[in-house]
């Protein structure tokens, strides 16, 4: 069963600001998250205060998201460059 992917308003704004080539890579990653949000070589669970979140690595960009398994939903909070994504979030 496929997961429903939802972008937060903040993540949607970040996504639309990306260059078109990066947007296409992020779109492919989001499609991948619909089918396997917890498994894959580019996915890691975050530590510390963000321990409920996962990150998906796309080159120098990261998607930070949470998974609600009972609801089969993925909630994307951030789509940013790696130098910015972990600063001051949550």
C-alpha cells in the first residue's frame, strides 16, 4: 500500500524556490517515499531532538520528514540544502 505524502506549507515554499533540475530530483525522491519511506540507502533516522524524523539525501539537498505508519502518511517538513536544513529546525 502506498503512503500519502504531504508537504508542509514551509516545505512546499522551499520546494518551489529550488532550481528546476533539483526540483525534478526531489520529485523522484518524493515518489520513492510513497512506496518505501523507511528503507533505502539514502534514508537515515535523525538523532537527538529530531529523533522522530528521517532524512532523505539528494546530493547536497535533504528532505526531512516524519512517518505515521498507522495512517500510511509521510509528512515532509523541510526541503533544503544540507548546510541550512538542520540549523534552528524544531
